[in-house]
């Protein structure tokens, strides 16, 4: 049973349906792994052993009767602590003034439960999903940041405590921690996955994201999560695709390399990215250089204005009573957001629309655009969650993006490439990511 914690979500579901794996044994393997490594990693903030055990027992009884709820029947998952889950507190990484006790699941949580998933509990987030670091440490080296804001989600998957976790990305909070922790991180087009029941940071930019150790597991989860939701006013309404079918026997993709962004990475990572590009080209990928459109020059300032203005709006009632209890990063962002005029906010939205429109034909010419996920490996120290610069444009434009682990640096820390697709072109992006994943062949594990 010691190796069960290494099995991915798709394979775990297959074994349970085949009768060769018990949901109870799989849960015990996860709990045992958590007991061994979480004292160092500190990913979990609320581990619900009793409820998870009870649900796993129910899934086991159902499995023995050949009654399966779905593809995740009996598979343990983790939730970033801004997702509502009935029976679990939502603390948002903040002090007691912000804690809630929801009686209903977030839409994304409900959809995974309906597919048979076993909610194991809540993992750490930076306070209100912003920049103030959580206690979580990087499984590859606990002296380095795991990234954020979905720090616990990335670390829990990387440390083999669960095979699947939910997080969120407003700027870079899924892909960057995935890169730092050496796992696959995926966010879909804005609105394809409902954010109902998730504590918002900036609704125009918030995306539900997926952490896994393979593209296949991300494709499975996306198929379960995607789809219209009347409870989310920004739900795209686009029908979900058959993402698992899309990644079967993928062909060599057409890749557009954003070299002006590669050049912004650290010299070591830039060299690594060029090596990966050459390897993919040798394996059959069609590679071209791509230039970003003129609107790109303004997007980072626009992201900052939008995110801070919307955060200030959402937090206004709580902030009026508890401003002094907010951690410094999110407090400063809210205070700045309160000073942003409606004219400046609407100008930022116009910049967003212009960038999205200019990117559409560029992304349409390729199966994926390729660039770094982060400027380099996870920085040393726990006082920062790292730089989201390379992830921000795609959150801003609402374009799907995926982080793929691509190697280790000289100190044994993970490196990552990012692939970006056109809006609602998830199937095409995932197929390209699956092909690249197989060509790269990353298989290293943290030295825990």
C-alpha cells in the first residue's frame, strides 16, 4: 500500500472500477502520506479524517455493488481554503473575523463530489488569495516558497498527499505554484468553470484551477467541472468538451514561442526553455516565433487596477470593521483599490478587451503558445510567493493556460514551461500539452 499515494486520479478511478483497488485503502494511503510529510510541508489547514473515512467506506460499498457515481469514485481530493464545502469551515487564510461555516458546496466541489470524489479537507491559501504568504513550504526544498496563492494545493499534489486539488488563479496563483512545486497546473478560459461558492479576489479575473501530476488527470477534472452555472453570473455557458478523448494519440503540435518573454526569464531558465523548444522541434513539433500585440505593453498596469478595485469592492463591508486585522499585502491592495476611479477602472477593462481581441487571431494560428511559467525556479525564503508576470496576461485575457514541469535546475528545484491556448480552445491546448508532456518525459519526485 505504500505506493498507492503515487497513483494519479485517472488510474485510481480505473482501478476502483475494476475492483483491484479499494477506496478505503486509497484513503488510508493518502492519510498515511499526510502524516509522514505534512509536518514539514504544512499544506493542510483542515484535515477531515472522520468524514473522509465515512465517505470512503460508502464509496467502497457502492463499488462492491458495481454502483459508481463517476470517474472519481473513491478518489481523495483537496480544496484550497476559499472553496465552500458543506461541513467544513472556509477560513480564506485569514483571521477569525473572516471565517465562515457554509452549508452548501461551491459548484465546483459539488460537481466533483457528484463524480464520486472524497473531499479530504482544506489546504492552505495566502490570505484572501493575495500575496501574503501562507505557512506552506515547497516539498522539493522547504527553505523555498511553494508559490501562491494556491500554495497548499500545489504542495499537497507535489508531495503525493492527493492526486488532485482545486485552486484559483486571479493573476498567477495556479500556474506559478505548480511550476515551483513541479506539478501540472491548469486554468481554463474565464467562466468555463463556475466560481460560485468561491471567495472572490477580482471576479473579472478569477479562475478555478486544477492541480494534478499529469495532463490526463487535468483533462478528466476539466470535463467534470466545466459547464454553465446559473449561480455564476460570469459563467460562459459554453458546453464542456470531451477533453479525455481530445488527448488520445495527440499529433505533433504547432507551437508559437514568445521569445520576448523567454528573454525576461533568468539566464538559466531561458537556456532551459530554448533546450526544451529544440527538443520538441526534434520530436516533430512545428515551432515559430510569435510577437505580442501592441496592447500587451499596458496589460500589467491594467491588471493591477482591476484586481485592486474589485478586491476593494468585495471586501468593503468586512474591511470597514476589520481593516487592522487584514495582513499587510491585501490591506494595502484594498486601500489602493479604494482610490481607483471609475474612469480608470473602465479604461483597464477596455485595455483587457483590446488585448483579448488582438490575441485571438494569434492564438488561433497555433495549438499552443509557449513561454516560461515563472522567471526561474522557486525563490529561497518564505516571505514572497514569487513573480506572476508570465501568468498575468492570460488571466487578464481569460485564455486557457497550463504549466508543465520540464526539468530540474542544478539545485534540484523544478523548472516549468507554460502553454497558452485560444479562448475556449481547451481541447486543442490539452492535446498539445499531452504531446509535449510525453516528449519531455519529466518523472522526478520531491526528495521527501
